[in-house]
């Protein structure tokens, strides 16, 4: 089968290796504009250069950031009292 994804946009997470990388390459080859995200940004830049289509590598936010305060809410509901991390 021959798929065409022209004028489509895709987001692939975990695209620095394995299935995520293969998926991003296949989508780009099929004509989609692909945004990729992963922790290893150096590999994403290499992926973008390797692709035959359009791939945009994005820089992830810090995994330790908690802009919405979710950890505090989870801990407060689990312990019965509000205790910030």
C-alpha cells in the first residue's frame, strides 16, 4: 500500500530511537510534517537531518518541573494533609 500524508501533521514522542524513530521517519517519508520529542535531543537533531521529509525536533521541558503543582496535590490527597514536596 502507498499512503500519502501530505498536509497532515504528526507528533511522535520517544522518537530518539526504536519504534518512535522508525515511526517518525515513515511519517515524514509519507509526506507528513512531523514534530518529534524525546529526552535525547542530540539524537532528534540527527533524525531531522536523516529524514527525507520535514521533521521538527523540539526540546522537552525539565522532567523535574511541576508548573501545575500536581505533585503537591497528589501528596496532599494521599496523606490527608497538604505537604509540599
